[in-house]
């Protein structure tokens, strides 16, 4: 069986999805494209080899030839579209964040459960080669019991006037909800459930309504602590996504490891780690081995989970957990206190 996929939205991130489907052309193909900008839809359809072109996402969902949808639309549309897709019996891959409220995320999970369809969230960091290698090293006990997780994301997005991404309401907040949720998901992948959350942020109204910088300290249920941050005010290429880079540092009882992702190599480099008290070069380097990006591998995971009827690595429930932390961070800053999870 080969999946016919409907691509909903052709903004900048969709090109990364296209590269993923190119890696599994024997098992899935983009057969339909929808975008409110018909020219953009036609251009994307041409690149994807898709025959059907629409300007309404509803038309893709009503298309009986489509087995699954890939939702790359503004955040505030995710829930409405996903619920409609599930009710039409279509499997769902949705870009982060899964939704902008827990209520909407719960509606999506319930609709997918009722319909018996797959709901996966595209948090690609779990699939990035170096980040996956770091997880393997942690699981192997290379640095002992992890005690401190420090993860940060830095980017220079340029949202034009009138862009939906400048709207706090449509984005679901600011940089924390829009992109730090990727890092929150990665931290949860490494450390497990989050117990307590704080937050401080900086807003620059001339750039966007929501926060452009966010610092989110947290304590995990394991007892380890974390310091996650996002900075959307770095300087770089003037494009929608702009220059970006990330760093991960994890310290444990017996050592420390770190990796760097510059946004160009997609974290292909590897991981450096140090075990306390060892002789010689304090840091050892382990190369990451994969020719595929995190986005490509996430697409493959979604396709295989649908075809093999297995659970995707990042389920709807995992996506919900990521936004719960982001929403707790907003509550923590608003009330000037530490917020304990789960939210009520």
C-alpha cells in the first residue's frame, strides 16, 4: 500500500516536509496540495508531483482519494483541521505546536481515537542525528545519572507586516509556544515528565505581539533540573526562518555531554562528552551517523507508523505534553510564581 497525502499549507516549513516524502516515495506521495495562495499551491504541487490543487483545506479532506493529511497551517487552525480530518477517516501529521490550548489538543486526541487514525506531531528534534545520539549515550549511562539539562534555541525569524505569526492569538503566545515547544519535547524525551515550571520573557512589539525571548527553568519528576531558553532576536539572514542554532548541555553524576546544531548541518556533527576523572583528552567525540535530517526521519516515522499500524515516536499525547509546559510557563510569568504540573 502507498499513502496518498494531502499537504495543507505551503509556507516555508513545508519544503522540509517535501524533502521527507521524497525519501519514502515508494510508500507515500503528496497527491494534493491546498493553500489560500493558489500560485503557491501550484508551485508546491509542481515540485511534489501532485495532481490536485486546492485553495481550501476542506477540499482536501473531502477528497476520497486522500489517505492522510500533513498540516502546516497557522497554529490556531490545527485543531479545527485535525478534527475534521479524523472525522473523515484520514491519518494526521501536524506541525508543532499540536494546538494552542489543552482543550483543543484534547479534542484532537479524542477525534483521532474515535476514528482509529494515527495522530503524530512533527517535533523533529527527537529524530535529529546528534540529538538521537545524545539520547543513546544518556541511556547507556555514559555520564551517570543526569542532573542538569541546559537547552537553548536561537533564531532570526523575519515575519513581514500582516503575517499571522506576528499575532499572539494566532501563534498561541510567542516564541515559547511557537518554537521552544520543540526544545521542550526534546527535554522531555531526555528527562521525562516535567514537575514544576517558571518563566521570564522579553517582548519587542515592533517585531511581534508575543515574546521574542523566553527563559523557562524547570524541575523534572526525576529530580533533575532544566534551563530551557529561546532567543528570536539574533541577527542573520533576512528570511522567514533566518539564521538559527541550538546547543544542548547535559551534566550528570559521572560526566557531561554537549552537542551543537547550526541549522545548516541539521545536527549531523555528533556529540562530545567528558567522564569526570579520566586521563588524557577530557572530551571524547562520537560522530552521528545519518544522511537524513530530523524532518526527513520524522516523515518516515509517520508513514511507517500508518502503514505498519504502529505508534509514532511523537504521538498526539506527547505533543499535548509539550504545550502544557509552554502554557505553564505563561501562567508562571503572569502570576509571578512556580507552576506545578499537571495544569488543572
